[in-house]
C-alpha cells in the first residue's frame, strides 16, 4: 500500500487538514521531550496508511504484553503503558477512527498520548525522567508495530521505510537513561531501538539469513562463509554509491502512461530512498563523511557519464529501464555470480535449475551493476516467492499439521512474509508487481491442484487493496499488462469451470457457481481483459451455447424416460414433460433471478430450447394422438387429457413469450387442437340426441304404466 502524493495545484482536502492539525496539536504537547515528536514526524506529515490486518495483530500482541506472556517486553513500566493502550485499542470508537484513516503516524501519536499520561504519574520518574522514558516507550511501540507487520504480506515499502526511519531517529548514540525505579533486567538491557547499535556477522544472529538458509536447504557453515566473503564488498558505502549513481532504476518516464503517474511514482520513490538513506546514515554517521569514490572499486564505475534520472542532476541518453529487455553484455555482479543463489540448493525441490533458468531470461537488466540488487530483480523475486510458497505448502502437508488445524489461505508463513517484504524493499519491487506476482503464482498452483480454490479470491483481495490505494492508472504500464495477462488466464480458467459446471442443469444451485462467478466478475469488471485481447462476448456466447446444449440433452433424455413407461396413453408423457419444463423453469428462476455475468440468463436459454422441442414432439404426435382419442367408446387417449394438454401447451407458449421476448416460434395452437374440439362437439351432439330419445322413451313408458294402473282401478 502506498500513499497518494500531495497535489500542490489543488487545495488540501479537509481530512488532510484535520490530520495535519492533529499532528501539530500533538507535537506541541511533546515539544519538551528529549527528542521532539515534531522532529520525529517532520518528514511524514502526509502519513502512511497501514494494512487493515495490523490492528488485529497489534491487539493480540498488546494483550500478550499486558498479561506478561511476551518476554521481549517484560519491563513492568512498558507492560503498564502497553496495557493502558490495549484498553484504548479495544474501544469501538478507536477502531472506527483507525478504520477510516489508517495513518501510522496517528496510531503512534495515540500511543504517545497514553504513554505520557502514564509516565507523568509515575513517582519513580523524577524531573524530566518521564521524557526519557517517553522516547523509549515510543521506540518500543514502533518496534512492536514492526514485529506485527512481519506477519502481514504485501506491506508497503514506504511504511516499512518510515518505521525504520522513526526507529533510527529515536535511537541515541548511547544507552538511554532510565530512572523508572523498576528492578527489571529488561530495563537495563532492553532489546529495543534505544540501545547502542552493535552488529554481529554471525548467521545465528541474523534471522532473515537463517530463514533463507532453511528455505534453500543450506548448511549454516556454508551460509556463514558466504556472509564473510560478501561482507568485504557489501557495505553501506557501496549501497549509497549505487543509490547516487543516477541510474534510471527501476522506472523511467516511458514506463508510465501519463505524466501524473510518472510524477506520482517519482515522488514516492524519492521519499522511499531518502528515508532509507537517513536510516543508514543515522545507524552509521561515518557514511556522511565518505566520498562517492570510496564506495566501489573503479571497475564498477566504468560506464563513464551516468545517465540522467530522478536521482541525478546530469542529463544524457538513458539506457533501457528496469523492464526493458536487451542483448547488451551483462557483467559479473555480486548478487548474480557470487551469491548463495549459485551455490545450488536454490529451492525445496529444484536446487540446480534456478540459476540456469534466470540466466536465459529475456528481461535481463541492461547497464546496471548493483551490489545488493540482482540483475533481474523481478524474476529473482518471483522465483523466491515461488519457493517460499512451495516450502510452506510442503510444511502444511507434513504430519505435524493435523487435519483439523487451520491454515492460512495466504499460504505464506510469517518468516517467509518477513523475508519477502525485506527483499521487495531492498530490491525496489513495487507493490503493483508484488500483488500481481503473488496472484500469478497462486493461479499456477491452483491450476496444478496444489492449492484450494479459496486461495485465489484471497490473492485477488491483495489486488483490490492496492488498487484502492494506488489507482491502476498510476501503475507502470508493464505491471498493468502483466496483471491483464493474469486476469486473462484467470478468466479462461474459471469460465471453463463454469462451462463444465453447467452440465448439471437443471439441478445446479447458486452455491455450485458462486466461487467461479465471484472471480469472473472481479476480472470482468477490472476492464483489463481488453488488453489481453479476450473477446468476452465470444466467450459468453460459448457458455450460452453450452446451456442450450445441456438443456436440449436433458429434455431428450427425460422425454425418452417418460415415453418408455408402460401404457397406451400417448398424451401422458407429453403432459408430464410440460410439468417438468415448468417446474424446472420456476426453480431456476428462483435460484438465479439475475443473468449470470450480466448475459447468461439460464431460464431464458433453457426455455428457448426446450419449448420448441416440445412443440415439435407434439406436432409429430398429432396423427397418433387423434387416432388414439377416437378408437372406441373408451379411447386410449381420453379427451380430457387432450384438453389438459391444450392448457399446458398454452402455458408454455406464454412462458416462452415472457422469457424469450426476442424469440420467434410458429405453432398454431388453435389449429392443432381444433379437430379435437370439433370431434368433441360432434360426439357431444350425438350423445345429446341419444339422451333426448332416451328421456322420451322413459317418459312414454312411465305414461303407459300410469294409464294402465288407472284403468285397472276403474274396473
């Protein structure tokens, strides 16, 4: 996630003015502290937004500290301060406020306010002792935030750099004075940012190095030798030399669609690098005294005049950018030839193939020979991410993980998240590429049935989060094209799933299609499919034809089943078929009231096929139906069934007109059933005559009987 730069030509938004006012108001409250809060936040008043997941992780960490479960924060005064702030974090109004702005500076200021209230009341902190402790507590809190971010993937590089800068500003050259009065080992020997910086060259003191060694299955001794060898030329001076070289890395103006996007990235990247340089110089003040010529051997600077870039005032012809491909000779670099990547064992299952694969890549960086950045950082980053995911998937499948244990849909473990975040920060891998790369790898793993479907929407959420922070119009063109390619592949994959799932018509339920539809809708609504040359209308037409084919197949099989039942009544299977068509149409209309993807109206497509098929079958049975309805006093097809068939056919014609308004159907309902009506009328007329004659005969017999009885009575 990356903040939006200030637009000087426009008035400052109200929210930003409110935020700045809160910053300045809080700064005035702490202006007499050992380190001014104003100095701390001077370079970051626009604020950096933190991930939404940070508050949840922070709440758990604060709870552990308050309950004494975290040995890294065992100081009693620290625990008390953290406990007070934990109470505020639990407050609903605090959560709402943080959800709205998510400014990391405001979160730190809130903690500082709580810490001030606690420390001022502490009787053991005489005089200005509370001010010393305030800086120390703020430093501890920033360290806590940094710990929480290690468990969150795709953290903004600016956020990481900003916290590192704050950490460095709060760290004095000597051990901070503490007069808290608490007899705690952690008070005198705090593992905090306020201690004197002592750097160890032992791999056992380097968590990220150990993580990489475990990932690549390298022995500690091998890695230790690598670290010892690299420490001779991998220095801060070399890093500063690379930064000040003026190379247009990793972007140029040509990598963006418009000037606004270029200026946005330029401002953001300058801010990132400035903060990183501040951290380096404050960790090692001697760097400020060195000259650029001390940073690298002469062979590294043999390019002559440096190309112009955002980091140099000189102008000349630029070489290709980070994304460009070229055939220029690539010289040996520390990261490509002498690093642990070329020692074998690069990944969990393919230890020897990675260097060769990367050597043959067609996106090789041209003209840049950085010490800490590989020649093709994006490809190295993607391969590293692949191996991290593979390793974590293997760990999930190990016997140590039970069937009932919950695993993260994000796949990556906290150790690998921290490694990936740090690599992205140092190699200048932007957030757009990072989230697109993660989605691409998850897609590939899903297509190989190595991760469940639920991992794909989880990866898509990262895209949504970053696009909410940085509009896609401000992304580098190559990153947009990369994401468009991924979306095109996703669209094809899940459209195929939808295609085959529709084989279950008409019994399918919304839950059968929902996972595929949600992904397809996200991809379709992105507007990126056009870049991938995906003809959406053609693909939708293929799905529509599939629905028609499945509907026709279901109708034929069902009618064949009904007609195979014993019995001489030819109208009965047709009557039962009309019931089947209407029942399924009503059921699917209830389950899918709206067209899928805006174009797939399942009910309309089904009726568009089945009703004409029914009318054709009805017409084919015309002669047999008529004959069977006239073959004796008790015909095989009762006339009542014929009239029922008339009513059911009329209902289906009405449904066709309602669901298929653009469809044309030629069926003469009156003409088809007219012979039956005429025959019924004729039969009825004949029966009426017979009834009248029967009544007359009955009345005549009754009259004769009465007359006979009367004559006998008279006699």
